C-alpha cells in the first residue's frame, strides 16, 4: 500500500487545514497546561487525536497511522527513554553513596550563591553534556544536580530547560547541522557559520535570562560579571569554532571555556550578597565541610566517567566501531551490536510531495536497534564503573537500577506516547501543513522561518528531527522568494533551539529528574512564555540578517550554484493534492 501525503485536506484551504492539523498539539499542551491532566494521559489523548485527524481528515490508511505510532513509541524508548533511565541511575548511585553531598559542597565552595551555581550547572555544564550527547541528556543531568544542590524542584527543571537552548544547534557533536546539510544539500561549513552568527547573541543573553527568571532583575544585576563571563566566553568561542572549524566541537569547547572562565572569575570576585531561596533565608548559610582534594575527586568520579563515556560514544570513530564497523571494514560486532528493522507495512509506504520536497519521495521507516552505541548505554556503563569505584557491589548496583526503573516507569510510558504522537503527525503530513502555513507568509518569511524551526522542535522534541522535517521546505521557500537559503535553513535550527524547552520529551525528562512526575503542565507553564519570546527574538535577528543587513554578513552560496528564483509572488505555491491510493 502506497499513500501520498496531502497538505490541504480541509476544503483545499491551507490555513483551515493547518488549524485542524494543530489539534493534537492543542490537546496535548492544553491538557498539560490548563487542565492539569497527568502527562501520560495527556500524551495518550493527544495521540488518539493525532490518529483520528490523520485517518478521518487526511485520509491516511489506518494501518499506516498505527504503524507510524508504533515507530514513534519504539524511538521514544530507544534512544530517549534509555537516556533518561540511565541518567537518573547515575544520580541515584551518587545520592545512595552519599558522595553527592561532597559534590554539592565542592560547588558551594566555589560559590554559595544559588545564582552562580545555576550558571555553572544549568548553563555551562549543561552545554558540555549537550555538545557530547544531546537528546535530553543535559536536562536530565543538570536538573538532577540542581535538585541535589538544594534548588526547588520547579526552578531546577525550568532553569535546566532554559539553559539548554543556545547550545542545542551544535548538540551531539553537531548532529542537527549535519542532518540539515544532508537534507538541504547546502554546505555544512556555511550552515555552521550562519548559525554561529545568530546564536552567540543568545548565548550571551541566556545567562542573564536564567538569573532574571530565577531571582529577578535586581538580583541579576548583582551578578552581571558572572553572567557576562559565562555567556560572553561561550559566545565568543561559539562564533570562532563554528565559523573557522565546523559544528563538531562548538559546544564542548565553549562549555569548557565558559566553566574555566567563570571559576577563574570567582577567584577574584564574589557577589556582594549571597542569594538564597526564601525558605533558606532564616537559616544559617551552609558552610561547606573542608573535604580533602582526594575525597572531592572521588565524589566527582561518576560525573567524570559520565563525561568521558558520553564524549567517547559521541565520536564517529567510536560509534562506528560499536556499530560493527563499516561494510568495507567490519569488526567482530558486525550484526550483533546494531540491527536495522524496517517497520512492517510503513517502510517507504508514505510519499512526501511538493512543495514540501522538490520531488515526490518515499519515506523510509527503519528502527535502529543500536543497543551498544546508544548514548544511554554510555550512561549505563558510566554508572556501573562509577558505582564500582564508589564501593558498590554488582548486586547493590542491580538493586539501585531496579529502583530507578520503578521510579521512571510511568515517565517511560509518557515518552513513548509522546514520540508516537510526533511520529504520527509527521507521517500523516500534519506538521508539513503547519509548516506550509508558516512558509506562505511571503515577505515576513525570514521571521517565520525561525518560528517554523521552533514549531518543528516543539512537535518532534529534537532539533535534528526538525531540521530533517523542515530543512528542505526552508530551502525551497527561500529560493522561491529570492532569499539566501543559507539564512532560512540556519533559522530553522537556531529558532528550533528555543522550542527545546517546551517539547513534551524535555518536559518529561525534566519532571523525572526533579521528582515531579505528573507536574509536566506546571513546568510547561513556567517555561512557555520564555520559549516563545526567545524564538520571536531569533526571528527578528534572522529578519535583520535577511532584509536589513548587508548580504556579506551571512555566508553566500558559490556563484556556480543555481541562483535563487526571484518570484514576484509572496506566497508559496499551493500544495499538490494527490488522492490516497
């Protein structure tokens, strides 16, 4: 059975169709944010809505819709759920051993001020984990560490989500931009440089934004040197590495520079007033015990192992080896550590049509069971090695792991349901309809190109997935409107990073990490306005690059490349409507 997507199924009207296509999103976010329905129930109801819209309105065969949901649920469990489970496992080991108290004291020794701790953990350290792993790992780790340090659960989740924005486009060793280059055919180095001329403004801004959100404007101004140091050092490094090296090490290099610069600053400067939460103000500030250097080093080892394993697993060489090598040079793991399964009745059964793509193309549906090279496996191994180092026996670690599974089981169901929803909307073409509505904004498209990226990440939970979903549409629309496609493609990934804090996957990860299972709606309300305002600011910056600033401020395609078509019409051509077969 072959079925071709349609994009204006409601009376042939793109905008009415977009409103109907948005129903699953409205149901999911509305239930979470306004009706306080638990996340797993909201996700299941959103999934049911997506299936009904896909089958009844878009005329997608029920069999395809069901298998698309299965495909999404599998992806929700591996890699996403596997990451969440093992990230919490490491945290539980550190807490069980008592060593997290030493970690907490060592950070407090650098700065007892909660604002500085938030900068170091939610922003700088989170950026390092994002650069090495991505896919929800930094939110899980940062939020859990903030909770351990004594932050309120809601603030810990919200600050971790806001901090995990500016680094996302270069996360997992540049995966989003590498995927964007692959689907658009645009030069990777140009896309990296373009994103590296948009995001540094926000890398500088986000530390100030975090502290203002956390403590207010006056309290933020008291620590402006730390905000400027953390954000400014990261932003400069982000610009230089992205423009003169490439996307692979942008976050890792920037995070290390940011942490070192902030720690050096703290040797010479400390905030005049120590900021603490209201419930802490009537108690004496906790004085960090005088632990020996060896004791502190031991307590940090699980997190050191985490960084080493995650970084190693993210490198192409290690990943290729763990996946069994290449066809030309296989190793002993070939066929054992990685297996690709074509999703029955779904693989290449759905055809994307113009104008979403340049020409009709069948969509592959392959689930990759890469149990060894998955990022979650690196976290599991880091937890085992770290636990053994801290003195736990194998049986004790197994008991801790069992308790961790029990703790996150409902959240794993939620993640599976939310990814099932996302994959269903993608396979049915609902998200493409919404994307085309954004693309039909004509002269304002540079602004809305960033909002389209934001929508893509909010729907899929991944900047990489959003780039795969909308990258081609961004390029085609730019060429039709006489715009530089490098700018609009870069806008997709840079606007997308601001959607990361409200996507359902991130909300669940943050709720699990902070022990707020069932409070995803509360977290969503905490971060939603920040997300949409920051995305709009990205849109304004992109608009200035495209319409106001000189062309040489952004990379240009070589003269030999096909010139953009200067179409007089401001709107994208109407989608081709092909009946289901």
